[in-house]
């Protein structure tokens, strides 16, 4: 396995392709994905770098596995549960299992973050109509979410 993955240009790493955030869908905007570590024998953890261009957002979703996130580029905001947090470089975000979450690059800057997940994990689900209505019962959440 590789033991050193140098950065080549800012926020790009040697031999690491820039991938679409997800294979398909219209429930996100302007997000890319780079997989920096994906080896079940190393901590059982996958390390991804996501980058959201200004004005973009990740999908509003939840799943049984948690996320551990560190912001490494720019600023933005995220929803975790019903809380909205302002984000800056080197902030940490923890998304507990089963918790709705969404990241937005809504401060006129690129938002880049490392996200750790278990290699073996369940697939994300998006809110159905009733769940979305329940989330939107909070006006601050309603103003934040993009679907
Ligand atoms: Mn997620």
C-alpha cells in the first residue's frame, strides 16, 4: 500500500482522480470527490476529500454510519440534525448515525473537507415527503435545505 500521497497542486493528490460526488442525481450541486484512502485493512476507514464550489451543496441525507469531517478549505455551513453550523477551516463536524445532514458552500467560497467513513457502510437515504415536511417545520431548517 502507499504510505505517502503527496499533494501535487492545491487540493489535488498524486494518483488520486477527481470523481463525481455521486454517480447520478439532481439533489446536489457542484460537488467533487477524491478518495485518499480506501483500504479495509487500514483502520477499516475510507478517507475522502469533498469539494463544493461556491453556491453548491451536498445531498440532504442520512444513514446508519457516522461521519467525521474536518474542514480544510474555505467556508460554508452545514445542517446536522436540526442545527445549522457556520464552518471554517480546521473546524470539526461529527454527524451521528441516523442524522439528517447537508453541507453548503453558501459563503461565496469553495468549501473543502475531509470525511472519514467506515469502509463497510449502509447507503444514504434522502427524506421522503413526510420527512421533508417535518424538517421544514423549523423555519431555519426550511430556509437552509436544498433538495
Ligand atoms: Mn452522508
